[in-house]
């Protein structure tokens, strides 16, 4: 086996998944993460299709079932609390045959971490400062000044990838801003919903989705805010982010003001722009390759960000195993097979923006009229196709 010593930057979904499969197949992965430990915050995600296939290969399906929120009913209201739609996705959930999950993104990371803990070399509070490819591999200098030699480098460090910034030409990287921002936090503001329900409040260009994540008491909740902005915002600190949210959602009634009051008391919340990463050219450069959001962020609008992170990690590991560590062959086959799917999902995400968060009262009326019908059983195949909710791997296994 060639090129066994592999450095992975990023201990998120893509990085931990890749590390597991590399370790299982004779490679020696090292994962570095700039955070001091498992990240908190984030938002509730839908998880299905190829990602579930990867989870099954890791033997983690039962662990994920324990995390599942199980939401099937969306109760939507206006900013003033007037009911505007009820969406029942039970037929779509049934079509996935027990393989559609809702949980916090951090829940998935925790499940993956528990799988690799104590098995792989995982270094928190560690970031790459400099990368230099040489005849023997890749020389890496870490922030503390320590130097180390690796055979390959994998950037699995998210949309704001450090590896991408260090290795790739910025002129070939487009961070396509889609005109929206997302914020998320956990809180204990009381809600009058059941565990399987989602409380949605929406007006044109503004949306709040709230879930309860504590089945026993229904007192621990998670909310995600999405709002439209024509231009990118300047960098803001935590209090500036909260003030912006309070201003954007100032017309919203209970529980939104109380949730944002809670946000102001926290040290931080999740806050970022909705953007896609599109690389003009290969996802690989020499011995370095990017996976997950670092290479091809599809955004929350696709509903498949986490699934595609795991899909990319599994596929890359598969190609490295098949090629006996011949990275040029592995990187090329990995990209050739995955890139068409990513391109399709990114196009669908841009196309679906209008239905995800309508920009006018009329388009919202149309959405509220059609959505409940489209999720009924006769139309589920159409929804499945539109979401790309298929298993990319089919029966493929490492």
C-alpha cells in the first residue's frame, strides 16, 4: 500500500467519516481540528439518501435512530401567529423506508466521533499554517511551529477551508453567495408543539423553524433563522449578529422575541451566509484534495449537505483502497464519479430557492397551496427526484 500516512484537516462530518474508512483499510490517518473539541451549535438537518448508506457501512444506523427527531408535521404561521399552512411529510418519510432522519448536525458529528475516538490520531486545537509539497510527500507546518511529513493531504475543513486557501489559487474558487443568511441556536423557550412537529413562522424573505429536541420534557429546543440579503454583510461580532436578527425579525410574535433574547445571553450562535463552493478546475492539486463543503458546498437549500459530505468521504476512501494508494488515479476517479451529482444538486438548490423561502406574498400563497399536495403519496416520486433522494452507491461496498 502506497501513501499510507494521510493528514485530514477538519474533524467534522467529512473528516471523521474519511478517517474511519481509511483506518479500516490499512491507511494511517491523522485528523487535525482548530477547535478545542466537538463543535456545538448548528441547525437541524434532514439526513437521507447516500449518507444513510455510508452510515450503514459504519454500523451506526441504530445510533442515529436514537438521535432522530422524527418530524413529520410542519405547522406554519405568519409573523403575527396566524396559521398559513400545515405540511404533512409522512408519505415522503414512509417512502424512505425508515431511512430519513432529522437531528442536529452536531448529533451526527458526535456519533462519528464516538466511532473513531481512541482509534485514530485526532488532534484538537491544531491548525495548518503552511503546506509545501516535495519529492517525498507533503511537508506541513502547524500553527505552533511543529513540522511533520505526510504522504497526502485532505481538506475536509468546511466552506471556509484553510487547506483550500493555502493550496489552491483563489482565482479558481468561487464562493457563490445565494442572497441569504442563516443563524441557529439551542434554547429553552417554551413551545406548544409535539416532538414530531416543527413550528415554522414565515413571511416573504424571512423564516424561522423551531424544533423541540428533548423528548422527555420538551423544554430543550432548536431554532434556525433564514433571511434574505441582496449583498454580503460585513464581519460581525456576536452581539451585532443578534441585533441584526432582532431587527430583521422585529414583526414576529412569540416565541421569536424570547428566542432572540436568549441568543443575546449566549457567548455565540451559529451565523453564516448561504453560499456554494464552486471550483473552476479540479478538486485536487498535486497530493492535496478537497472533500465536503471545502470542495463542493451544496448549501442547506439542497437538504443534502451532510449526506454529500459522507458520500464524498466514503467514495474517496474507496478509490484510494482500489488504487492501492495511487493518489493521482484515486483523486481523478473520485471526482469523475461524484462531480456530476454535485453539479446537479447545486443547480437544484439555486432553482429551489423560491420555494424554500418565497420573496413575495403571491409566491408564498402558491407555495402554501401546492406544498401540501406535492407531499401526498401520488406525488412522492416527483419530490424524491427533485430532492435527489437516491442512493448514489447502490450496492457498492469497499
